[in-house]
């Protein structure tokens, strides 16, 4: 079940312009089918090594994508693109140039402005696309019991 959930993220990337040609070879690329059916077909076609590879990523961690948090190698025979991962609560920058440093997630949440957050999400998505990032590592919500713990900056905390 965990593999099926992980594969659902891949299905979004399969809806590229070349997806029509890939549909005959990779029927799970058909966006007209329900996502759970497509995921089951894809997982059924994967080897055990391919399933494990989708869950733990590839080495080296950045996979040649400077500034990314990690990457998962694609599976060309199954029309699965490589996944480039990045934490993006406050922007896709890390060490990359030409990106925006957005406010910390707790400051974003403090606005209570859904329209502003949608605009921020659209800007994050556009920057990610330009940088070749296709998976955002989601932020979290937690109570910062110990504010000095150093990891609160990536969380929406209160």
C-alpha cells in the first residue's frame, strides 16, 4: 500500500505532452483512468528492485541536480520520469540562484489569507518547474515544544 501511495505522485508527472505516445506502451499513463487503477497497473508492472528504488531514492543524494534535497531515478521502461525532490515551504532556493526566499511557513500561516497562500503556491510551482523540481517535500504542522530544536524553521509551528 505504501508503494501505491508513493507511485501516485509519479502519475502526475506522466501527464506530459509525450504521454499520448507512451500510453500504448505504458497504459498507466492514460490520465482518463482513475488514479488508483493506474497506480495498481504500474505497481503490478514494477520489479521488487524498482519498487524499493522508488522508496529510498538514488545516490548521490542530489543526483546531479544542484541544490535539490534528493532525487529518485526514473524507470524509462515503465515511462516513469526521474523525481527531483525539494523542500519548498519557504522557497525552492537552498543553494540555487534565481529563486525567491519566501517568508517562513509560520509567517505565511499567520496571515490567515488563503488567496495570498494560493498566489505563493503558484509562484513556488513556477520556480520549481523552472528549476526542474517535480516533487515538493511537504511541510509539517507541530507544536514547537522546544523552540531551540533547530528544525522548527521548516514547520508551521505554534
